[in-house]
């Protein structure tokens, strides 16, 4: 049986700078990450690495058919996971059409609601559906059918989140081809519990140097500098590497500390000469 205190504990963003400003997302809930392209991918991978290193399974629904799990390996090694046991807890599924993606989410929601242990979804607290709306932008789908199918999929996502007591993160890109329609973007933001929006600041040769993050529920924002994968921040050493040894007694004074070396040599020279 899952520990109740663990299931309701908030999940770290995977970035200490964000944890200091924005509240950690709680479980169960649905959070929409609305980004320019894929700027938040590194944070999501760090969140996955934290959960896997703690021994908890993670489910990833690849809606954009572009997920590469190889960057997880150095992140896991940084967290002390040097074997393949953590990767066995990482479950990835991918749908190649809108109907397949909707069917995958429905199946996971059904498994999360099942009382039969072999058919029940592995108990974790983090589920990621990356670029989920992209499959519903297929030109072969009529607009009404795409909206209806996406709405049904979001409802199954909510059922999945509640039944598994998990945080379900949905990512969406503003700049995609074809672009997500305005009414589908509005529907997404209305169906989830909260929205985190990213917008670029100071674009350089390698993309945006920094991003502006805004959490809709609290109307709170921050300027965030992205960390490259494999790079750590000094904020990560803020608590875990703090010294617990406190000096309560003043160290005894020594003769050398009472009198400088130059002065003591001068006294010795005067004494030797009889002065």
C-alpha cells in the first residue's frame, strides 16, 4: 500500500532556482507547461531523474514522437544510480496517431483504476505527457473531431492523475507546425488545474539565454536561466552539503599567536646580547 504522506508530498521542480520562487506542484493534479518549443525539457528530465533515483517509477507519454532517453543516464549517475535498475522503472509509450494516443491514455487511466494488482499501473507519483496536443493537429482530422478527441483525452488524463495520485504534466508548444489552434489552447488551459507559461528573454545564437516563467494560479513570475544538461547549480549544495559541526568552545591560545614571529626573534636577539 502506498504511503499517504508520500502521495500528497509536493514534487520538486528539478531546478533549485525554481523551487525557491514557485511552489512545488502537489499530487494529484494536472499541470500544463506552455513553452515556446522545448525549453523546459531539461527540467522535466531532472524531475524524472529525481523520482527514479528515489526508487519511484515514472511514466512518459511521448506525444511528439521525439523523446530521447539517453540524456537521463548522466543525470542518474550524478544522483548515485550507476546500474540499470532505475531505467527499468521508467515506462515510455508512444502513439503514432491521435486515436492511438487517446487509446494509450485511456488504457493507463483504466489500469490506474483497476483493483487487480497485475493489471494495475506501477505506483508512482509523476506522469509526463510531452507535446500531447500535437497528435490532434493532424490535417486528416476534422476540427470538430480533433477538439472532441482532445477533450476526451484530457478527461482521461484527469482520471489517470486522480486514480494514481500522481502529478500529470502536459507540455504544449506555441511554435509548432501546424500550429495549435486558439480554441484548443484555450480548452487545454481550462481543463487543467494550473498553467506554467514560458516566454523567452534575450535570444542568442543558441536560443534564449533566459526565460520568464509565470504560474497562472498565483499570478507569480520569475526570470529563469536554463541550466545545461549535466550541469549543477550551487543552490543544490545549499542544504545537502552544509556543515553540521559547530564550534562551541574558543580554541586555546598559543604562544605564537600572542606574539608575532618578528617580535619574538627580536626579543631573543636582545637577550642573547645582554641588552
